[in-house]
C-alpha cells in the first residue's frame, strides 16, 4: 500500500479496478499475456467488504443454461492449473444434490446439463446422505463432480501468481475519477495512473463508476445473510463436514432457492443460505437496524426443520455478503458501448465465483481485442434497454 501522502504516477498496459475474484483472475490472465497490469483495490487486503471473502463457494458442472455449462470444463481446468501453479489445494469434491419436485422444469434442465444426471428418490437420498429428508413428491439430482472452492485461499493464490508474473497490486486505494480517452486516466486517493485499456470489475460499486461514463447499468446490490447452523449431535452421520453441497429448485416456500455447504468455516456448523437478500447501498451494508424483521432467517429455519432435521433450527453464526444482481441474473461482460477500450465485468448475481477463471479470461480477451473463447451474446450490455445516458 502506498503511504497516503505519497502520490504515485505511472503508466501501464492495462488497469483493472477491483481485486475481488473476478478482477484478480482478469489481471492474472493479462499478466500471463505479458501485459504490464495494475490491479487496484479500494480496501486493504484481505477484507470482507465485497463478494469474494469467506472460506467456501460451491463449484458444479450442472447449469440449466447451456452457455454456462459449456464454460464449466474450462473453469475446472483453470482452477486445477492454479492449484498446480501455487502448490495449493483449492477444491474439495463433495458432490452436490439438487432438491425439488419431481418433473420440475428447472431440476430437469440441471439434470440434462449433466448428460445422465443420477436421480435419487427419498429412500435413495436418505441411504446415501442420511442428513437429508425429502418431502412427498420430491427427488434429488446428483452432480458427483461438484464440490467446494476454498474462497479466501483461492483469492490469495490468484493474486500471488499475478504478482509472480510482474503484476502490480495496490490495495487501500479508492478510485476517485476515471477520465476516458485513447489513454484512460484513473485518479485514486494515492496516485494518478494511465493506460490504453481499463477493465472495471468493482462488484457492487460498478454502477457508481460507470454512471459518470454515461452508462446506467441495471445492477442491484443485495445484502445476503450468510448463516451457519449447528449439528444437534456433533459428528452425526450425514451432516457436517461429510455432507454434500445442495441447492433447491422449484420450492414454493423458497422461489429464489436455498443452498448449503458442508462444515468448513466453523467445525460442526453447516452453511445454509437463501439465494436472495435485501437491496442495499454497498457503503452501508453493515447498518442493520435492530428490530427489523429478518424473513430470510424464518424461511431458512422452516426449511431446516423439514429437510435437515439434524441441525438446530436457529443459526449459530450470521455473517453478510454482497450480491450484485442483474434483472436476468446473467453476467455483464462487454465493452463500454461508447468507449471501446473500457471493458466491464459485473452483475455476477451470486453465482460467479466458480466461473471466475473463465470470466477473467474473457475480459482479458475483450480488452486485448482477441476472439473470445466463449459465446458472449448472453452477456451483452445492450440486452438492457436505455442503458446509455449522457456522460457527465
């Protein structure tokens, strides 16, 4: 970190704003392409202010949208490459069960994405994973390739390789101003930097960065309650660290879905969360008023009593995370419609971490004018009407 009084002046090939998992992988790919890259982060690292902190994220092959499922083999390969580059274990295979009503279209789409995804009825699920209890008329689809990514460790690893390839990471520097042009000028609290290319991967802060550039992206930051639930009997069969990951589809009581991961952060506690939250200003995410109802907690308590009866029905630990959602919950990966040397990666909608190695690769390719390695049509800015305003 630069001393606050020290003004930094430098020119780079590319500047990346935001050192979460998406920005860090973007910078990683750029540095490996021998581009002199500056990665800027407003907070001191490590921090828990954004969307990339914590110990665990789900990774899975199953995806109902073909454009994501086609990315997943590439993503698994790149995660394994990062493990090899750093000599660090970043992934644990646990399997994933997707729970929902038999014949649910969403569940069927997940099953089709796996080719011949194994279907488990209530008895088969209870035999294989004793901690789960399906309700009448429900089934589970098994993704045996799925598992847990060690999130904090992964972020450190990708930043380590970025630095190893000559990249510059400056944390504790808040971006104050972006001046577009053939050379983009970025002014921070500690320096002025210039580059012919800029990539913005600033999570929940992206909207505020691009609005002065004449772009009104439909990004909604959400405050997510991340809850951990204690085993009634520590070490009981089918729960805790030996449990698979899970997610729900088509449940009327949880239309946005519920997901869970085995005990990693806290021994004897399972992470179970609602895949939704309340709109928030990222600068005020921790300002929770006492006495305000927490409907997500009530929803999760009811779910756990029915589906995971081996867990206590009230959370033992509660933390927060930020999602930044688009209206269709697909990513934004595109060039600025007016300034083609500014690339934007945003709106990861709570499912982007697993795909970060591929997202970073695509943003790198866009910035360098290379042919993208995957279909970019689903991620175009122009799918949203009225995004172009007047630059300030």
